[in-house]
């Protein structure tokens, strides 16, 4: 499966997105710390973290007896640059400008006499 597909699959699940949010808030958490944040078994959290690791969104590092999990934002940025940015840059900016102009009350658009 191409890397983009793994990242999209990983981001498709709300629990995995929540785990990423937790790592964004405070990086370097252990499995026990992450497990305490969700209503799920330790095994369930481990499965989600494994998928996030396979997608490259989470990297781990052993520190003594603990394994710490860290957010890797690079794949998300690559998805943004490849799939989101090109669709939002020019066209969406023009549409947002048009929307703002159309929603401005008539009196503000008229020049004073």
C-alpha cells in the first residue's frame, strides 16, 4: 500500500486522531499514559499505535524500560502539500473573497455621495 494510503487509513479513525492529538499536546508519552486517555483496552491502543507507526505518523524510542511515542508531523504535511494545498490556494481564496464581498451589507458597498 502506498504511503499516502497508509496515512489516510490511519487518519480515518477517530481514536487514532485522538491519540495523535494527545501526542501533539504532549509528546513522548508511554503506552500507559495514552491508554489512560481512552476507554479501550491496552491491546486496542497498541493496535492503533502500531498502525500509526506503520503510517509513519508516530515514532518510538526506548528509554530504559519504557517505550515512548512521539508525533511525526511530516506525513501529514506531505498529505497537505500533495492533496489539500493545491485545491485550496487559488480557487478557494477567490471564493472566500467573493463570499465576503457578497455578504457585506449594501450600505457598506456604496460610496458616499
